[in-house]
C-alpha cells in the first residue's frame, strides 16, 4: 500500500510539473514554453492564431521581447496589450540579449 501511494504521489508531481514550468509565480505563462493548446484553452485565442505564434517561435527561435508578436498576422497593439497581461518572455539562458 505504501509503494502504491508513493508511486501515485510521484505521478501526480510529474504530471503537474509541466504546468509549473510554463508559468511564473503570478500565473503568467512563458511565451517561449507555452503550448498551442494553452494559448487556445487558457487565453482564448483562435486555434489558427495560436498555431501561427508557435510556428513563429519554431521558425525564428525563442522570443526575446513580447513586441515580436506584432510580426504575427492577426496580432495588433490592442491584442498584444491583452496578451502581455497573461504572457511573459523568459529568454533562453544562452541568449545574449
């Protein structure tokens, strides 16, 4: 019984770890680790727009500044302002920025 309980605890911890890594302590999500599903489900973005954001990140590398989202078709200054309330950018540790 103890082994089963310990295993369950480890599985629950691992399952929730991905969510913790994508968010900071204010609940904002890192634009460089957020998934398309999170952009749609938690931010309410259209699936096509969320896909374009992920494609932009995959094509050009990690975002260095939130304003880079303005390069994504469909994101204007008003939407960017709203996204800044829910997202943040944490550049990679090897970023020289």
